[in-house]
C-alpha cells in the first residue's frame, strides 16, 4: 500500500499549501499559498525539505493523523498546540512544537487547539504525493482547485507521502523562533487614500481594530470605528495586492490575504507591507491591531530584513535526540549491568 497519513479527524480548517501559485492572476486565478510563509518554511527545514514544499496548513484546531508508512519524519511550526503520540509502536508521549520527530506505522498524532497564533504547519519529510495544478500544490477552496481534491481535509482522507520511510539523520529543533506580532502593523498609504476624509485617515492610523470572526483566508475583516469615504465607496475595479486594505460601504477595513480576489472595486486606504503579512496571517478572531504609515523605501528595507530572517532559519536549528529513542540516564545509572566482578590476575 502507498505510504500515507490518514485523517482520523480533520481539525477546523486544514488544507495543503505551499508558497503559492504565481503567474496566473491575469486570468483571475489567486496566488493562494500559506498565510504564514515563515512557519511553512521553518517546518520544511526541520524535516530536511526544500523551503517551498507544500505542507499541511492548520487553522485554529489541529487534526488527528494515523501513520500508514514504515516511518515518517514530521515537524510542526506555528501556534502553540498539544501534539500527543499514541496508539502504535512508538511510546506515548508529547512532542514539542518546533522540532522534528519520527513516527512509525500504526502511530497516531493528536493535535489540539492552537494558541498564540491561529495558524500552524505540519511538514512531512519528502512532502506529499499530490499533483501540481499550474505549478503549485496550494489549495484554493472557493474554486475547488489545487491541493487535495481542491478542498479542506475531511475524515478518511489519505495524504500519500513521497517517501516510504524516514531517512537516518539527527532530529532538528528551533530553540528560539519568535512569532510575536509587531506592536503596530506597518502600511504604505494608498493607492486610493484620497478617497477618504482626513479624519478617516487619522482614525485609521490612531484607532485600534478587532479581528472579526467573519475573517477567512481571503481577507481579515476588522471591527472598529468606521472610516468615512470622501468620494464614495465604488471605484473602477483594479488589481489587488497581498495586504491591500479595502474599505467597503460600511467603512470597516478588510485586509486581503492569500486567497484574495485578483481585482476589486472598493477603494484601498493602504497596503500592509509584505514583511508584516506573515504575522498578520497568524491573528485570531478577537485580536486587536493598530497601524502606522511608513514610506515605500522603509517597506523595502523591512522586506530585506524579513528575507534575511528567512535565510537565517537554517542557522538557528540545532540537533536533538528524539525522545522516542532517548536514553534515560538516571535509569541507566541505577541499573546493575554487571552480574559479578573477576580478577584477571588470578590463576
């Protein structure tokens, strides 16, 4: 049988995502991809994959997986979650977030609710044997394309693996990977900030907004003081960008994310800078956010700093001994390993 991870319980919203589907927005096809590309790339590095490989994106509540392979190396990076191994040949234990580990055939992995971030990524060594669609394995559920049958995962799905067994190599962990959001998210004003009153611009940059429960992978809806339009709330539809902040007729901002539409007809008061997008994608409903304006040059500098952070991820990993095969030093020292003593000098 083909090696696979079987979904015993899918979690709240679990899909296959990589870094996105580029080059097709002119045909109306969104980029999609990971809400938090930093954590996606981190999970891939821990299991020895190329950074861009597709992984399981988990939103708010984790799945339960059953291993149907000789062995598989996994790693989870993202919001804090309880990762419990049980039911198979591997001793029951709790796995740390941010480290790689191996499971064997028959093992089960139970993931709990996420905290500190609404987003997390589970990578498998070698990746998943899922066909590319237009050069990407990313799932776009609204059009039922890409990923696993174009949809979020369901109970009974089998995610086929590219490897029959895990390689022989040390396990890796991140000793320190900060996922803290910035105190204020940075934006570049425009391209239609002149469609808003001066008071609306002041409010946008001074007030605090709350992430709405109506948010999804397409956009983060914000509750707070309405922003007043100066020229109406309809424009000739034009292109959207990652982080475009549209303001429809109700005056409440919508920050466009990975599954955003390629064009839109609401004026855009600002654009979230790309360096802050991964942190924004981690926000949960009820989180509060504030914005500050920066120049395009500052946004470029911050992007370069983010790229350096991603490039340095591999240097922040350290080897560790998998708890499943770790030696209990105290037990070893208290065990009588010698049944007697002889004197080699005696005849």
